[in-house]
């Protein structure tokens, strides 16, 4: 796989465009990189669909952060159950990138990122929010999508330079 800065910048921009078009945080990021791993746009968006709203709108791990985990798995995940070394190597990359995301964004948890407090407010409904100008104004999600896509893009640039 050949990657360069210009391509990675375009993928980061595509992730934000996906989000601004109504896709969830995880869908937006995964779809921006999916073709590198043989997935088409539709497959990527379907695989990542349930991770929106902090996993099924439960406000748990941020969907953009979940996308990093999914993409690392596509990039370096082990394929043999007994491959403990491969599994450990994947976990190491996940932990490094998530630590970077947490440092940049203050949390990995959707509810905390959105400033929601308490179980009732964070788990109030499975109904997706309408994507209005007010929605985008109140939520930091586009910036979190951009951050996650940039973290993964920079990871790809580093690993392809080695």
C-alpha cells in the first residue's frame, strides 16, 4: 500500500465530509480509509453503522475512536487465533493511537466528549438525532472525526516510511 501526505489529507477531509453528510462518526472515518483494505464504501458504512452515538447511541466509546480500532484491525490485526504475538502487536498500536486520541480530545467516551452527565441523559433514546444546523453547532463531533482520521492517517504515514 502506497500512501502519501496528499492522499492522507484527502482522506481526512473525506471523513469530515462523510460526517457532515449525515453518516455517524465511525462510519465517516472507516469509509474514508476502507478502500485501502479491499472494502467498498457501502461495506465500510454498514460494518461501522452500529458504532454511532458511542455504540448504538449508548454514549460509550466515541464512534470516531471505535473507527481507529477497526482500522488498526484491518491494518495489522492477527488472522490466526493462536498468534499471540500478532494480537499483542495489534493491541500495542490500538493503545498508542487511543492514548493519542484521549490526549487530544480529553476522553474516549462519547458522553464525556459531549458533556452529558448521568445515565438517564446519556442513555435516553435509541432514536438518532436530526442533523440540523443546530446539531452541528452544538456538537464537537466533526472535530473528533477529523482528529481520529488524522491520527490514523499519521499512523499510516509513519508505518509506510519504515
